[in-house]
C-alpha cells in the first residue's frame, strides 16, 4: 500500500515517520522551512517508538508525488480550502481518504453540510462515505524545529468507516498502522468516538488558550475544572440530541485527562505561534448543531466568543 500523509505537523509527521521506518512506501506533503528540512535531512523523531530518523519523499504539491492507495489527512480541518485543489483529483477513485483531524470531519453531517466545517458542501460532494475512513488520534506531539518532531501520549489510533464502522479499507489501514508499531484499533462506531474526542477538544483546547495553560495545571484548578465540566456536558447534550452518544461519565473523562502526561494542546501551540485556530471545526460545529437540535449551550457560546475576542480575526478559522 502506497500512502501519502497530507499535513506534516506533529501528528502527520510522526505517522509518516513510523510508517517509513516500517518500510511502508510513504510520501508527505509539507511546506516552508519544515519541508526544506525534510527534503535535506529527513524527519527526526523522538517519542514512544524511540529516537530515529527516516528519509521519505516530500513536496508542497501532492500531484508531484504520484498516485496513492490512501491519503492520510492530518492537516488542520480549517485548512481544507487551501488543500482542496490538491485533493480533488482523487475524488471518486480507489484511493481511500482518511480523516485524522480534530473537530468534526466533513462526512459527519452531510444533509445539509455544516457551514463551520464544509461551507457550501464542496468537500462532501467530492468524497462519498464509501471512499472514506474516519479516524481519531489519541496521541500528542509538537514540531520542535523544522524537520524535528517530539511525540508523546501513547500510540493509539482509532479507525472506522463512517457509515458502518467496519470496511475492508479500514481493516487494511489498521493492519498497516499496527505493522508500524502503532496501537491501531478498528472501531465499529467511529461516529461516537469522533464525538467523544470533540467533547474533550471543545473543553480542553478552548480553555488551554483562554488560560494559556497546559492540561495538568488547568485541571488541577477546581474552578477551571468545573468550567471544563460545563463545556463537556453541553457538548455531550448535543451529541445525545443527535443520538450519537449516551450515558457518558464526564467526571471519569476529566479524571483520565488529568492523569495523562502534561500536554500542550494543538490549539494552544497554534496560538503561541501566531497560527489560525481550529475554532470552527471544534466549537463552531458543536454550536451550529446545537442550533439545529434546539440544545442550549451558553458556556460553549461564551468560550467561542472569548476566543474570537482573544485572537485577531486572521487567526480564527
């Protein structure tokens, strides 16, 4: 199986490096100084698979890299408009499209598509559920310098087909990831798993920026923890109204997050580096669906408004 990883950030870079280390034919789409460093020296990785370096094909243009059996989409979900022209040639082909992004993926709600995720439905018209495998990443990482990635937080990747969970493409990808030393799982209810990850992101990523804090001290403050709980409960209520989740123990989820290695969320990393924030695919999507299903989400709305105030308009996507 020949694979392209589209998005060479901490998660995409780590997955690409792990696959390349295992001998999988893999290429990566990157840009700027990071791309130049990968082309010159390969990817340098420190993490749960040890310290290693790999050489692999890299370009800013997917078309220059050829054809692929699977495209692993690890770019931020708000970057779809920039990358859609590169991905469009793969529509309605045998190439599997794998979403490994925070926030709601384009396939999650199609009728009508979400303005916050897929305005105008441009993405969902190109890629039908039959071509897609959804994914949830339970891994942390950071690009510490061009071409250098530090990964932590385990090796868990959950994969499943949007409409039925199980599919031949999803099984092949689980096997591919497992062969590279990654803890891949086949999930027959990927929709629920995506929503539960969104619940955590809506609370913890938002508060990490508003409080300028990593997760452990954030959840060590009783007042902030109570705030995180309110955000999570509201996001869960939207998921329950949609019949995608039920009977979730919020306190257990918070306790689990508090026990993990101290993590700087991807949204806080973007904020500190002056990059656009994943505001719409995470908070915007939940609020849009709350409006559709008549769920009150005052805490989520307040966090959304505060984040819009705390970042310049050009950094909000």
